[in-house]
C-alpha cells in the first residue's frame, strides 16, 4: 500500500487529534512549516516527541532538553532502525487502514464469490479500462475456487460513454451477471438501457468516485485488500504475478 496516500483522508477518518499540551516552540514551528500535529508520542530516551503530518508525509518532531529548540525528522535506534516509521504505522496507517476497510465493506459493490471466501478484494473499475478486464480475468480462478470474493466498484471517467455503460450494468436485473457478460465479451454485451440514468444509480457512481479519490487513487484498476498482518494494501494498475499471489494467495490447481 502506498501508505502516504492514506494521510489525505485523516481529517474525515476521526483519527487526527492534536494534543492541547503542545509547547509554543513546537506549535510555532509546526505552523510555520505547515505541519499538522496529530498527537504526542512516547519517544525513547526521554525526548518529548510529536507525530505530525506534512503534506502527504508523516513527520516526527522532538523537543530539545532546553525546551527552546525543535528537531524535525526521523528517529533511529543504535542499529539504524527507523523508529518514526513504527509510529506512523501504529498511530496512522494501521488504524486508518482499518477504517477505510470498513468503509469499503459498507459500499455496494458487484460481489462475485462467497461471503465465506477467506480473502476479499475490492477493485474500482471503469467499463472502458482494459486493465480492469485483464484483472477481472486473472481473478476468476480464485473466485471460482471459493478462495476470493471479488468486489467491483464501478466508476465512470475514462470515456464519455463510461457513465452510460456503468449505469446499464448497475440497472440490470442481475448486475453481477451483466458485468460478467460485459467483461467476457470485451465490452460488447451490454444490457439495454431503459430511459435516463436514475438518480440512485448516479449517486452510486458518484459515491464510488468519491471513495476512490479519498483513497488517493487516480487510475483504474485501483485494488485494495488486507495482507497477512491485516494491513490495508493498495495496487493501482494491473498487478504483476507476484502481486496477484500476494493478494489472492496460491493459485488454485
């Protein structure tokens, strides 16, 4: 997962909460540099520290013993291990990933595969995205074997007809079957549209696009899954073979 992208949604996740007890020197420095203080951290060695956000990056700030100076950067131990990254993981990336995973599960995707499948994968797909079709095709052996549940969230931005095709699929009597037929036919088999796109369908597409944007993705397929540590992972674009195995597990025989 490109973890830094997740920082863009801290303000809506409820995870960002600055402490009131920020010394003036730290507060002034953070304001001058455009750093948003998130929380105080218990740094080793007794140095008071704070976790912050600068643009799309996590940052740690430390107060010198005289209380008059601030050190901004990463904290390392005597073996060269980046301890700041551990704070980012524990306090930002992992909790935020869990919140975003809940949001994905609360959406209304085109669901292929059983709810009991050991792995769930969410993908934002445009009807005119060739890599989305390739990814869908690659996923089918795992879906058919009951190993993966594939959840497709349709978006519409690649082609002037993306919205029309996505709406036709969502409005079909069986949207999952309509999506499958559409992908198998290379985009040639499309349910007949009946009138204009409904307000409800338009809202679904808008919600999917908003969710995709909030996750920091700007291209399709945008794929999300949990790794073995239950950490949210992101792959944008067609995954390579190694990435497919990481998200789906061993290929069914």
